[in-house]
């Protein structure tokens, strides 16, 4: 039986045109069907994607729009809600702040028809712009994905900060009982404790900048709390406890988020934990991480 969008069974139909290579100019996305599909039980897929390079400066709304357009270009049969204005059944979980790169962003989609995981991953990745990369697609098992995202692991580059100075500030931060910081939120300016959410914080390495100076790289695991404690809050905390003020903007990258082991302060793969019995088809090997997140003069 032929399915919407050229899909046949769990694969794309033979008439499906090939997508251009990733990053190539694409024609405008067609609107596709918005026919409500709540009458059928659709397959739920969980997608892990990375936000790299200049795409770290895109807002969550811009990224969500790019993902939805890519789903239409790739002709993934996404289910739509019922009602006067149907919407695609896509849910985003714990997106990284604007200006932050990430290797571990997640969203979940409900399909109107069966589709192969690997085919979804390949075609969706091809339809996305450079800097947005689909890493893994698995079928969702019972339980909420948000409940498994308990903590995040981050690296923070501090250009212009000597590693020894960073180590002293980290020691002072970890020794403090509380470190209160302020941040402007949607509910106004809030003051909260940044120290309680930090499971560990250390100087993880050093890198050489464009002027051949050596600067510090921090690595930290931060528990997800309300209000959320972000890596820039930790950097502000270092300024408070040790007067550590980077002369230029830190470069922050989320390496992972998922279930937290309180004993070892390590983070497990939330998709593996959720889908241990699922078929691993569709899992892609993530790009190897450098010792420090790449940064070019054009990104500064």
C-alpha cells in the first residue's frame, strides 16, 4: 500500500527523489498535509541531534522551525493533532540556551505511518542545514524522556584565563556552601544558589588561543533544577567567590545529558536507558569530540 509522502511500508517509495547533500541550498519546504491523524496510533521516535558551529547562536524557536521544515523536506510522515489548527506532534525537551553548542539535544515525534529508523535519520540529517546534525533515532518506549534528563555535562573554554587562576577559583567555588547568582528570567530577575546544583567542577585541560596564550577549559556536571543552573551561572559564581572575570565570552558546549549516577557523578545515555530492549537500528556514531571545542576567529 502506498503511504503519504512516497513511503511504502517501512521504506521510502521508489519514486522518492534524492535529497541534495547536507548543507546544499534547498528549495522552500512545501506545507505538506495537515490532516489530523489522532484516530490512529502512531509510532513515537526519539531523536538526538547536535547543535554545532554558528548554529549555537540560533534561538530555540529558530531551530525548531528548521527541524520542522526539514521533516517536511525529508517527507517524514509526522502525525498532526486534531482541531481547527492542526500542529505536528513534535515535543522538545530541555533545549540548550542560545549561544551554547551541544552534542546532546533531544526531541520526540509521533509518526502517522511506520518508518524505518535509519531512513528517518539519514534523510532528516540530509535536509538540515550545516551545524544541525542528527546523531541517533530510536523508537520511544513507555515513560517520559524528560524524566530521564536529570543532569548535563558541560565544557567551558575561558579564553584569557590562566589554568592556575581557574584552578584556584574552582577550589573556592567547590568549598563554598552556597554561591548566589542573579539572572534575568522570563519571570524577572531572580537570585538563586548555583553551588547546590554542581556535582563536580574541575579544570579539565588547557588550549592555545590565536595569540598563542594558554587558557583554561572547565568541565562540570550540573543537576537539572528549578530554576535551571546554566554553565554561565557557574562562571558568574566563579567571579563572585574568586573575582575570576574572563576578558572575552566563554565558549560553552553541552557534551551529554541524561540519568545521573549519584555515586560516580556520571551521566548515562537516556536513549539507551529508555530503549534497552529496542532495535538499535538508526543509531549513528557521534562525531569524536576534540580535547576542547573547536573555535575559530570567525566564531569569536
